[in-house]
């Protein structure tokens, strides 16, 4: 079958022509139109072969800078008509058209009109929007639950968002209700902790305020702090040493470390001299100071480096994958990519090699897929090491909530949005 408008060959189930975006109807003929002198730009269409069981929505960036979406069969289900798009979240994606942003669903239906100067993604049922340089939040029905009257807003955490209007600061709940404004002058706000506290800065010193009362509960006495409390503790710096306080501001682990990270899985990495170790929430040293580099936990494992080789520890602090790799990526979906002799493969949580060393580079697995590089090009594999998308891309952006963007040599972009 062929498009009546441009002559591009199309698939039986296509709703739109993948070349010109013309809507396909039942009147289309199974014969190819006669050739004309009109330029055929079918060579710009991105070829895709997707042998994927999971539902995947894909957006393509053609050379004429318009965005559309295709499904796993390669059928164009949302035509090329948007100037910019964001990823799908909660079943909706913000899209830009004629310099205004709105939201579509996965069928391509416009459910929230193009009326905003910018629109973000939905997080916990709310999305930030901008109008006339002012910010607010809408729900999935398009209702403005927080009016666009603020100069600055933060993301919601634990049901609250920090807002700033003129020189006043405060908090709003998910219904837009103002929670006791905090009017004390401070230089900047950072971000909420998971304990209902907000780290704030004044005169190069840090403290914490309570988001419910708006009161300063931990004074401005620290040279630096971590942003969040984890396991009820936060690392803080004073007189060039790090220790840990609780949510009341009480020092529970003394200032004795040259560096300290947040607790994760009830372990925190701490540094003395040039070596890192791990302590528990009581301050007991669980892993001695023998690591040159440590990373955060992911899927219950943290990568650690010793004598220029990498291994993994579990949440109990036990070395479960020995120091034998030249480089590693974090565990995700039960697999981690590891490098030996300039080739990458994948191991499982027991350290068993499940995908052999054959790649120049890899990404983490997300929703059962990983970007892998052979030569100078990237492709997509599943956990069985089956090639899902051939090696044809020169660059990609890593997954974000199931999203990966990859780039061809002609600077076209492709986004894969994985849906469970």
C-alpha cells in the first residue's frame, strides 16, 4: 500500500504515513502513484526492527524537527506535528506546538490544551507548568491546583512543595493550600529531606527548617551537609570534619571523618585519609578503610574499588563479588555490566558471567533492555543477549524512568519509552 499524498510505501495497520504524516483512510489504493518531480524524503525515515514482547512506545525526530510516536510494530500512531516533547509519565506526555505546551495520551489525543509556556512531566499526579514567567501545578485532568503565581517552585516531596513569591517563601500541599509561610530571611533553599525537613543556607552556613511549622529546628552552624536524612541521620561538616546528626539536630556519630555520604541500606561510606570504609547507624566500622573508591547502593549492592580493581558488597557489608574488574556499572534488574581487557559483559548478583565480554560499552538494564556498543555504534539487547535494535546509533542518553534517547550519525534522535 502507498500513501496518496507522497507515494511512500506504508504498512497495512499504519494510521499515518511515516514520511509525510498524512492520515491513512479506507480509500487508499494498493497501487503506487505515478512518479512526479516532487522530492521524496523517504530516506529520512528511521528504519526500526523491534522484536520486543513488552509494549514500547517510540518517538522519532525527523530532519524537519517534528516529533511523532510509533509502536513496537513500527506503525506511526501519533503523526509528526510537535516541536518538542517530554517522556510519558502517568499515561501522559507534555508536547509543544506553536510555542505552547499541552499534554497528550498514548493514543495521541490532546487531553490538556496547548496553553503553557512550559510543562514538565507528571510526578505523583502533578506536573509543573509555566505561564508568563510564573509557575504552578496542574493535575491529570488539567485543573490548576496550584496557581501560576510563584517565581520559584520545587518538586513535591512527602506532599509538599517549596514556593517563592517576591521575597516571601513558604510551602504548598498537593491541593495548593499554603502551609505556614517561612518569612525569616535566608540566602537559598536546597531541597526537602524525607523527614519533612528542608535544608537552608544563610551566610554560608547550613541548617534545617520544619516544613509543617516553618520554624528553624536545626540552626545555621554547619559548613556543609548532605541534602537528606536517611535512616534518621544526615552527615554534616563542622571544622573540616564530618559526623552525623539526627532529625533533632543531636550529634550521634562524632566528627571524625574526612568525608561522609548518606546512609543507604543502613550503611554509610566514610573516608579517613585516602581510604573509604563503611559504618552502620551506630557508627561501628563494618568494612575497614581499604577501598580507594566507593559508589552508592543499587539493587542492594554497592561497587567498591581496591588496588585498581572493582568488586561489589551487599547490604550486610560482605564482599560478594571479588575485586577483579577493570570497571563496572551498578546493578539494575539483577545484572551489572563489568569490564575486562577493554571488553564489557554482564554478571548476575552471584558474580556469574551471564553475557560474555564482547562490547565496547554498555548501559544498565532497564525493563529488560540495555544499550550496548560495538565498534562505534550502539544497539539494544535484551537480558538473553538477543539484538533487538541493530547497531546504528552514534550516541544515546541513558534511561530515565524507562526512557532512553539514542542518536544516529545524521543527528536524528530516537526515544524508547518502556511501559510495563
